[in-house]
C-alpha cells in the first residue's frame, strides 16, 4: 500500500476566460463565472435593464433558449493521478463536455458536481463546453411525463412546473419576485488533481461537556486505490494525528480534538463572536476552517399550554428577533459580497439575532454564513422546498435530493451561526391548496412524507449537532394539522392581517410560541420607484406599478388600509410614505404584543428582510438596501430592553410591560404622560422597576379613561448608566380619529462632537412618525419618531451605505390633519 503521497498540484481555477453564445447562432460574448446569462447580456448591451417598467416578459426568450459557454485551458504536462472537474451552483440543467467527450448531464443548482475527467483530459490544450438547456422546457417536459399531476402554485409562479426543477423556486416568480429564471454558474469551476484520495466534504460536530469542548470532524474522501495515510488537525495551539487505512470508493474518517477553557461564540447581544482557526489535512488534501464553539438546542417539550418552541444557546434560552431572508437579487451576479454584507449589517443594527433562510430561495454561499457568524446572526435554514408539491415518488429525483441534502448539511456544519435545519416552507399546508391533492390527500401526503422523511434521516445520520424541525409552520413532528392558527405549539405563520385584510389589532388575538412568518406590505421609496418608472407610471393604479406588485390585489390592500387608519394622502409621495408607516404600525403592533407575552412566545421573524428587485412587498429593506420606515421602527421594537403598552382585552386597562431579552437584570425608571393633540401634557406616573433577565415584567396599569378623549400615551425609560433608554407611545384610537394638527417642524443640520452629521428637530404640536431622508443612503440613529413640543430630538448619522441610485436631497414628512 502507498504510505504517503506526493504533494498535490494546486487546483486550476477555470472561472475566467469564457465566451457565451446562444445555441444555434448569435454573437459570442466574453464572460467570467460566477455569473448568470441575463447579467452577461445586460453588460454587453444585448438587453436593457430587466427591472425597468414591464420589460420582464420580453426577456422570456433567454430562459427558453439553450446557451453555450466555452473556454480552452492548457495543462502542459499531464501528471499521473485522477483529474476531477468540480462545478458548484450550475443552474440548473446543463450538459458538460471536455474535448468533445460528454462528462456530465447536470440538473441541480444545489449540488456540487465532481466529474471524473481523467479519461477526457489531455496534455496541452483542452476545450471545455457547458451547454445550458432551457429550464422552462425541461420543467414542462418533466411535469408532462410524470404519471400523475404534481401541482404548483400557479398564482405565484408565472413560469409553470418549477417544482420539478432543483433551482430556486422563486426564479419562476413569487408574490414579491420577478420571473426571469436565471441560468448560469453561481459557484466556482476548478480542475482538481489528486493521487490515491480526494477530499470532498468535511462535517464538524461539537460536544460541550463539563466546561470543555470536543471537536469531532468527519473527512469524506473518494479513494482510487487502497492507501494507508495520515490525518492531522491543528487548532488552538494543539495538534492531533491519526492514521487511517482507506479503501477504494467513498470513505469517512473521523478525527477529534479537545479544547479546554473554550472561548464561546454567542448570538448578537449575548456575548462575543469568538472564532478559532482549524487546519485539516488527510494525505495530500487540506482544508482551513474558521469555526465558533457553541451549543444550540431547540426546546419543544410539553408544558401547560401545548409544546414550547424556544432556542437555547450555550445553556441560555434566547428570544429570537429577526426576519426572513430571500435571495439578495433576482439576478444572482448582483448578489455580491458587498450587497449581502450591507443587508446583514442593517439586520444587526436593527437589533436582530436571527435570519431565516427561506425554502423558496437558495442555500447561500459560504460567505453569507461566514458573515452571519461574524455578526452573531443565527441562521434558521430551510431546505429548499416551498409552497408546492414535489415529485418524491420518483426514486431518481429523491436520490438526487438526498445527495443535495448530505452536501449542504456537511458544508454548513462548520458555521456557528447555524441554529436549525427545517424541512420545508408550507408544504403541509400546500396539500390542501390544490384540487388534485384535496381530492386524494392520502397519495400526496404519502409523497410528502417520503421527501420529509428522507431529509430527516440524513440530518440524523450526519448528526451535525444542529436541531431538526420538520416544516414551517409545524405543530411538531408527524403532526399534519393546521399550524397557521394554532398558537399553542410549534412555530406559526400568521397571515390573517395581510391576506384576510383584518385590522392590525388582530395580531393581539394570538400568542404564538414562535412566529416565523407574518408581515404587511408597503411601497418602496420614491427614489426606488423612479428607478423603474416613467413619470406617467407614478400612480398606485398604473399598469407598471401593478407589474411591480406581485401579490394579487396588493396595491389596493395597501391603499385601503391607509384609508382605514390615516387621513388620506394628498400626493403620490405621501401615499408611498404612509404605506411604510402603515407597515411599521402593523409590525409594531404584532411584535410588541408577542414580546410582552414572553416566555410563552420566544421568537418573532417577520416577513421579510430584503427585496430581490424593485417591488412593493413586505420587506423592511427595499431593493438596494435602504431602510424603509419599518426598519427604523424595528430598531426600537427589537431593542433588547424596551417598554411597551398593551391593552388588556378583559379590563380595558393599558398595561405597561418592560421586556428584557438580555442575560443581566435591568433597573428601569419609566415615566408616562398623557399628551393631548394640542400639545398639553399631564404626568401619569413614574415607576422604578427591577426587570429580571430574560423576562417580560408588568410595570403599571392605567385606567382606560386616564388619557382623555383627544390624548395619547407617551412614555420613556432609562437605567442608571444610560445603557438602556428609549421612548414609545400608544394611541388608543386610530390616527385618523384624532383631530390632528399640521405641525410646523424646524430642522437644524449640524455636526456631532465626533464629526458625524446630525439633524435636530423641534415642533409646535405633537407630530407623529416624523421621517427624515426616507430611502436615503445615510442610516440615522432614529427615525419615524414622535416629536413633542418643547423637546429637542437629535438624529445622528451612524453609517453611510453604498450609493447605487441617484442622490436625492433629504425630505421631511410627518402625519398631517385633514
């Protein structure tokens, strides 16, 4: 047997130097990977901006065509050993040929393809071709060939049958996404040379025992001939060496190391994000990892209400505050590291500690999870199945999904941000959405169970130390009941307020154990709307505005809700602004209510954090990453320590609660006052209240008549050292039911002591939702705030975002009377 192999040659990157042409004829365009064909055509002026007005359908010829990407490369002398062509993120059906030899027929964007090209590669010049097939045609053909119908959400998907494709389901369109069906390669392309063994995957486990941590790493190798070799792990100044005998085929070798006095990784707001470097080697193959040490558990035990749903990290239960993540751009080439970093920075600034990677998008690249780990953002990771039925009765399809699942579970096991593997998004509910499955539920439920069980078994077999949850929403394992309206167990999706047009106050009618989806729409800022419209389009009922609203009736619902709560706006710009205030009021109502119900409720992830193109949607960060009004409000209602006022449905009292999500007790001084619309203020009390760690604490109760007919409740709080301070208000009536004034607000621009820009505000009458620089690139310390007469408010610039759109001068807006 071979004892030790010669040093391996470095991988040859094949990302650059490609040409692209439409199959059957057309110009040849230079391109590099990662990339998508739309972006290449756009860069070379073949097409114009796909997001402009109603251009979308004009570009269907791109995904209906086949495309040839090709390049040559020179190997020089051909060395002994095996040669593997590795392609990551091919989207999604493609034929790969090398020197005229077909070496792979690919059909899954979520797989890393390792193609043995030993017999096809030659000395000197080699020619590599990727023929991208039409995803649209293949989806249609696969659906037609299946022995029985497998329905898809045709009301969301402009392009049909994408449930037969292993690519982002939202590429077919969604109720917030454009339907472009991008084609391309979204990962790396490289030629790897290996001798007897090739290292393909690494899986990491952590075992926290008695103040020590044992790191256990599985090394998955593909072996050409029997070999005895050495594996080495180096970490924290220590080295461990093991010898293994490996046999032809797939091998799994395990090596472990103990860490004493570990420096733990914590979610944002609970401690530092300590990281360790790990060097691995087996034979002549090596990997470098950057890991964090943490233990994460999902608590779903029974209690007096039903079953809990709470995360425990390093022995500490943590309320999860966050949002759902969709792909950063509908064109993958635009989802750059800079774009993603900006969005995640905004999430952290909004006091979030969890992001849910939703199952209709994609498993994100490694840099996404590295960024989340660096920022302390835990990741709830769905497997990539959403809202459709899937052809799990096809054994080959299911085996492909198993391979996808193994690769992704192994790949993501090294990232400390990983908190949960969830089987899918809303697949159980989808069984009841289609005539075919409603008429034959048993068949489609059995097919669903094949898929879900396969995912569960792989998570169990790989055992990455990351909890498993079968579906979102779900009452629990093997429970196929209604999770949209059951607030006693599991995670909940609560959509009655948006989809059923119920009042915002309806959020208070449920008290979820964990709400993983809920939301309300708004329009993007005028700055974003101008990027995809002509002047004549800027009307909420225009055809172009309808194209950039993917939820049927969505624009009408936004406008109707504004009329329900606010004086009707005078202009299009006011309508845009009020839609964002309406969205913020909806999310504030829900989240403050559920946080006050802690520990019954232990998490809220609103839908959705970001947009993939310029559109009216549920996002809090509009396309391009600027903050909507709701994101500023979320910075307040997601503060680790905050005070909220909630109505008691039984007594009519207004109850003040202090919510403390930290692991340290706080002692707050809370002062409340009644404020009349005319500006007069009357104190209602001041309370010094100890607030235990990780609890919601009742502070005071106010009688329903303590405010007065034309007044609202305003209150503020602080602790002794000023580390927790803030203010909030509660309007017992809808804003339009007050005799609102039109306040005169004075704005004074200046510079803070540290040189940062700042703006001061004064008002003569109480002013609601005072907003400065909506959609701008400056992130301010506060915004969308209540101003009181005689009180100066200062906003300080915290961060300057990358500017992608034309600069607009800051504008001031506030709620006006009739």
